[in-house]
């Protein structure tokens, strides 16, 4: 095969791949999927935006700009707060025991292990009269979104039902043997 023929075939193959990449990028952007999030070492070619309407039909600010990989930390935290809105006066943090391998979540207390205020060895947190819940702040959300702790002890759990009994998002966990029938039941409930 002549060298020019090989070159022309490579050029045509390159054109087809570029065209396919552009089509896939448009499809990912349509679904607000940024593959820079999936494969971090790749540049981000699309942006995730705040939905135009919330589940309860409230309008989002149409002037709100897109949040991308290059957005500021404050913008990313603001987007997270707008999507996962819950109680602001309390949050939970994941704990992990190296000794037992167990983990779970508990509300963050500002008096935890402070002398004369906290003695977990004698009083359960739920029964402690000195319990003082920490409000959900940007620092906790930054640690959550950064995910630096090897045992995920920086993961935040929020309480989605607000103090006025409102709820802005739902989360479902389908696992176990019957997960498919559970998914079908939820789909039927929402008319899908």
C-alpha cells in the first residue's frame, strides 16, 4: 500500500473520530453529564447547570451561571446547597472505627469530648444534656466535596426534612434481592 493511501486513510479515520466525539459531547451536555467528572484527568467539555425548576415547581434564577470544574469553591458549594437543601441547624458526619471496621452517621456536636461537658463513656449522645448541634457550614461541605479522608469520615449527612416540614429532594436506596420490584413500585408511584 502506498504511503499516500495510508496517510489518507488515517486522515479520514481521524475525521470520523472527531465527528463522533462532537456527537457524544453534545449528548453528554444534553444530559448534563460532564465526563471530566468521570475521568478527572480529562478536560471538562460541558457544564452542569442548576435545573430551571425544582421538584415543587419553584423557578430557579435563570441568570444563575453554569458551574464547571473551573468555578470557585464558593460557587460549587452554592450549587450543592441549592440541590441538596435541608436543615441548616444540624448535620451528621460519617464515623468509622478502625478497631471494629464499623461505620455510621451521628449529628455533629460542638461539645463532643469537651471536659465537663461530654463524657461518652458514661452518657449516650442522645441522652446528653450538653448536646449542642453544629450548623451545616461551608467548611463541612468543602471537606465533604473534597473527599480526602481515607475512611470517608469527611462525608456529611443532611437532614432533608426542614424545620418547617418542607422537603426539597428525595433519595432512594435500592439493594438486596428485591431491588428490581422496589424500583418498579416507585416508578409506578410516580407514573413512570
